[in-house]
């Protein structure tokens, strides 16, 4: 039986995400619990709603797919953040909920105010799985529900392609890359976040990933010895 077309609105998308948002104090809820709530919510929606949910997910992720947000991730982690890790970090930002996400989308330095960031202590090696700023599985919930409903592997991705949409699987950041280990840039561009997560004294310049470094040099005219 063909389902009646019903477009999932942006408000409804965020209402669904809100099922995963919990007060991080005194400790964050397990990711499995949060995503289980979202899965139960999406199980009540139509197949077309699931496709629309995923389209909103990709659209929303693009708002924070910038080099400034990538730099913010590196400031928080204190190490180089790979493309995959940044992609999951963007999903984690969505999982903070609409109000916090909107603030961070407008200003990455607003992450300094997020309770989920303020509670982080020590290095990334000290964080628990539930504290870790990455939520890879968030992007898989709707596809899993869609596949369970249709009985067809990768059915949601096929539905997206039928609408002319390519499912997102990698970051494609906008803006100009910059080195967050440069103290002056850090103080200027991410002052509050940089204060909370200072550069380790042993850290050197030039830690940009190769693809970011190449683009930085191309856009700024800096040569390899600069």
C-alpha cells in the first residue's frame, strides 16, 4: 500500500532529536539509551517521514561542516581530529538539541558554554564513551528503522538517491582552514574555548592535516617554509 506523502518539517525533526537530549548532570545518559528513544519515536513515523528526517539530518549537519567547527573540535580534543571523527562530532552537535546547536552553528566558541563540554576533564583519553564528543550512530537510526520496515538493505539510501540526494558520509567543510595550535589565532577565533582547553606546551605548529594544510597554503599564499 502506497503511503500518503507527508513532509516532515524542521520543527518535527528537532522534536525527534529532542527525545535524545538529556541533562548531562551528574553524568551523561548512555548513547544507547538516547538513541533507543529516537528509534522508538521514528518507528511511529511513515517511510516518507524517515526519508525527510534523514534529509534534515544532512542539511543540519552541513551548518556546522566548516573549518571553524573543525578547529573547535581539535581544541576540545587536544589532538588532530580525523575526517571521520569530525563527521561524528557534527552529529554529536546535533544531539545537543536545537537551542545549543543553533548557538554553536552561529559561533563555534559557544561550545564553551555547553554543559556537555564544561564537564570534560583531563585529556580525551580520560573521557568515558558517554562523555566523548562524537555520536556516529545518530545518523544510522532512521536508516535502520526504514530497513526494518521495508525488509530491504540500504532502502533509505536508495530512497534518497531516487530523490536526487546523495547520502552524506564525509565532511566537506566550508571556509578557510587554520591552525588551532597557533596561540594568537586560538585567542582571537576561539577565545573562550581556547581558555578552557589551552594548547599543551609541547605542541608544535603545523599540525593541520595534509588536505587542510594544502588548502590553507593555496588560499593564503604561504609556502612550505613559511
